[in-house]
C-alpha cells in the first residue's frame, strides 16, 4: 500500500504548494476496490488544497468509483443515493487547426498550402482530437499503426466482429444506428472502445447520449488502410468480408438504418472506387518507410475514378463533344469535351461526412476548400434540393499554392425508384455554384431502374448564365452491369442486398434525350 499510494502522495505534497495539481487515474475500473477505498480516504485529507483527481474508465463503473456510504462510510456524506451528475463533455477537437487560424501568418500559410501537402501526417493530425498531434512527426507507418490500434482496440481487424466493422465503416461512410436495443449496444461499444465521441446528454434521467463521429481525416486514412491492406491479405478479401458482415448483421440485423433513397449505397460505391484507384496507384510506386506522406489521402484523377466506377466505354465518359443543352439565358458555349475539360481534375476524399445545413452560395469556396483540406466528401441534408452527395474537386496544380479559383465539385443525386428520371439540370439546380469558373460534374443515379442496353447515358453539357458549365450523365441500375467497380473479386456478391428494394414513383418523367 505504501508503494502504491502513500509515497507517491507524499511526493505530490510538494507540488501542491506550487500551484494546482491534477492527478489522473486511467482505466480506474481495473483498480482493486480496496486500493480505491484507501485512495479516496487519502484524497479527503487534501480537501483544503488545490488538488484535483480525474478518474478515467471506458466501463460504466460509477458504483465502484462512488459507492454508497455503507461501503465507504464518511461522516460528511449525508445522502448516499447515487444520481447522475451534470455531464461535462469537453473534448476539444481541431485544437491545432484553431491555433494556427488564430495566428495571422499561420492562417495565411494554411490557406495557401498546396493540395499535395493535404496528404501528409502533419496536416491530417491537425483535425480531430489532440491525441494525434503526439505522433504527428512520426513516420507514416508508425502513425497508421497507432491510429489503427486506437480505432480497433486490436492490431488487426476481425471482419466477423460487428464492432470492428462498424468502427471502420463509420469512419468512412455516414452510418445511422437504429433506435433499438441492438443499435444502442453497438453505439455504447463504439464509445467505450472505438473512438466515438459523446457530445451531449439528450435525456439525463435515462442516460441517453448524443453520439457524433467527428471528421478525423487521420482516422479515415487508417480505416482505408485497414480495409485495403494487411500482410498476406489485400483489398479483394478485406473489403468483401466487411461488406458481408455489414449487410448480414448490421443492416439485416436492424442495427443500422438503410434509408430509402440509396445514398448509403452510393457512398459505398464512391468509396470503393476511390480505394481501388489508390490501390492501382500504390502498386506502381515504391515508397520509403520513413516518409511523412500517407498512402490513401493522396489526390487522384477524376477520370481514373470514373473509369474505375463506371468502366472503360469511351462514349460513357464523353470522349467526343457531348450533347449540349443551353439555357435560354446562356451566352457562352463551353468549347471542350468532357475528357479535355477534366484532364487535370483531382479528387482527394477518403470518407463522407454529413451536415444538417443546406448549401449556401455565400460560403461556396470556403466549404469546398475545407472539405478538401479534410479529405472529405459531404452527404447533404434530406431536404436539400436536387443533390444528395457533394465531392470537392480541384482543377489546378496540386504542388503549387492552393488557388480557390480552381475549385469545383462532383454532385450526385441518388434515387432508388423504379421510374427513370430525365437528365434536365435547371439553373436553380446550379444556384450553389453560381460564380464558379470551373466546370461541374453532375451524376444522376437511378439505382432502382432496370438498366437498358446502355445503362450509362452519353454525357450532356448544360449551360446557364452566371453558372459554371455542367457536364451531366445518368446511370441506370445498381449492379455490376452499371458499376464496373463491382466486378472486383467478391464485391458484387458481398454488396447484394445492401441497397433496399426500390420504391414506386409514377410521377417521375422518363428520360428520352439519352
């Protein structure tokens, strides 16, 4: 007892006289009850001094840490009934980012930082919890292994473990746990062991917590590495195994909400495509183990992404000048075909995050820039007109100072209905992009439609005054005949059933232009 408590406490006495002292006990639930009993007694001897104690535990153990007086009698305890205290939820996120933005010079340096540097450990660890800054100067593989251990509470993923699968996929997709006992258990385990964060009490008497998954690019980077690489196992085995568990035990088990419009399935397709693009790039490169550059957050080509997602049919990507639809108020025809217009276009998203705020053109470039800096794409709120997903895009030199004028986006509308839609993009659909100088890509996914002979329409160019040129095309169906990314080994079989049955909607206009 003297070695464990008394002698250390005596050493603290000298420190207390110099100022406030905070004593932290990590994993306090694992401390023997008799040690806690004497520890509490000793702490009470210092009640007149500026000594604070913080007990940390991932287990619900308030009865152990604060027992009733019959177990730990103390004359100053008048009420021994256990009750929840007012919660203090003060985990500060993006601490390093805020520090730099408060400094005028550092702020400007951050805004000018080249796109290529967004893929470094030093940059990615600015976002999320301050913990990541402790390893920000380490080699990439050390950082990746450190974050992986924190995310999984294990060195490697167990693809049959629903907590592991939820932890990894929720770091990359917008997953909504079901409001039932199974969903609550899933969330509880995620908070206790897998980096999920409690942000507020919704119902204190029933201990209902609001849980959030903060945008932590370094965690999404680690999750991408987990899903695509393990010694002796590659993406063609890990991704399908995770999807099978996700489909069979999380979706069909009623633990995760699937939605009705197919946005979750669309997110999965996009993340799969970008991962297989990165796998192709990394296979052709030899990288030193000591570098700071990450593997999965590097910029990649929009054309290569679409090729992986949809296939190699030249007409599908508009290698020839596309059909042009000009608004009545337009005064300029874009001179380039699709492939020429987007030859230099780059994406860098590793994950999707969500928002409850509708798109506002006032903050257009700021939002697109922030998303690229966090290697994120965005799921838009359910009431957002026309578009469901937004992926930021850059059409400039990724090694030069970042130029906001080179920003644009890929916007996606996903519907899981049996009736096809027309590819008619109005000026109102492009209001958010008013004033952008770079062209926009619009993709309409009719996931519930039975595909015809050509499931992917020829690219159309839509132009309206004061809006950027918009290249749009529509995709029918949801299987490997429409999305080439599903041809990868095991993906097509594993993903079957992720998309819920299509709904009827007879009021939708059929597309005759394509």
